[in-house]
C-alpha cells in the first residue's frame, strides 16, 4: 500500500506538471480557436532559460521561473503579432502545418546552440529529499510543484472567468467584428491571451526540467500528451484539462511502474476510450 501511494503521488505531481504546460494550449485552442502545435516549443524555451540562468549564471532556481514565464510570453507575443495573426482565419490544416514547421525550426535552433544532449539542473537543497507524512514519504519538489499548480489554477480561473479581460477574450473569439464595434481592442486581447498561454508553457517547461527532462526534441516527445490533456479534458473550462491531466499522469505512471512491458499502450487505449465516451470533454461549461 505504501508503494502504491507513492506511485499515485508521483502520478499526481506528473499530472500537475502536464496541466501547467497544457493549459496554455487550452487557452489558444479553446478561447482563440487556433491549433498551435508549436506549444511545446514555448515550453522548451522556458526550460532552457532556467538551465542557462541556473547553470551558467548561478541564479537561484526560484528566480529563474519568472524569467522562463516572461521570456516565453515575450516570444509568443512577438510571434503572434508577426506570424500567428495572419493565420487566425486560415483553415486548421494551415495552422497545423505552420505550427509544426515552427516547431522544427525551434528544435533545429536549440540543437545547434545547446547540442542534442539532455540538460541537467541542480535543485536547491530544500527542494530535495522527502517529507514524511504518516507512513508515506513524499518528494519535497513534487509537493512544491502540486502547490504551485493549484495556485496557478485558481489565479487563471479567476482571470479568465471573473475579470473583464476574460470576458473580452470570449467576446473577441465569438464575434470579432461586434467586439471591435463595442470598443474592445481585439488585436490587443488576442496578443495578450496568446502571450499568457506561451508564458504558462514556459513556466511549465522550467519546472519540468527535473521531472520530464529537457532536450531539443522535447516538443515532439510530449506533444501528444499536451494534446491528450486538451482533447480529453475539453476547452470550455479549466477543470476539464486539470482532470484529464491528473488521469493521464496517474494512469501513465501506474502503467509504467506495474506493467512496463505494455509501454504506452494502456494510457493511449484509455484516453481513446474517454474520448469516445466524452467527445465534448470531461467537463462542459454550464449553459
């Protein structure tokens, strides 16, 4: 039982990280109706920013995280204004081809600069080790990760569902012409929403260096996981992707621990089943 509890806890931490990275994709796909398969590239940017600041310049780990968010958000903002904006009204196929091409460029550039090897970081001493909770030993870093994701979830839900900015984003997506006529700066709203999604990916990428690893093909390796979180969870609320990420993280961890010979077959099979049973996502927005 102790071993199973530890595996479940690791799965929850894994799912929390997947949610943090994938929720930005939920923003761009659900709120902006743009299929951005280059989302993993923004996560890589955040991860490499943390690695460089931590290993080469000696920054504290926590200080690198805001930089990872801001750098990814800034790059996302620039790309949105120069490239992405041209494809908002394009077909989803055009969006997929463009974003996959952008991912390939990012992978090639990072391979050229950093090489193909996996990057390593040293966490601060207070994040290492275990915390004893009754009979269970829980990883300190994983506890920190879960707590940070919960805070992010509350803040993001409030921002998108309880503020004027969130209402402007939804209005701009539903009817850009009417929104512009009512005084909403649609271009600015889209740019900020895209930057927010990119920044969250970068933050998740920085936090995931220790848990997921970091190498130039990261964007390809985990793209399917990010898409599964959004597809299974739905894009109508934050609760759906969170639930899907937790299911994916726990089931993937349990499967790899207890049935390693099955590989990813179990998790993909279960995700397909969930998509058949809940084609509109696990959680729907109330009418």
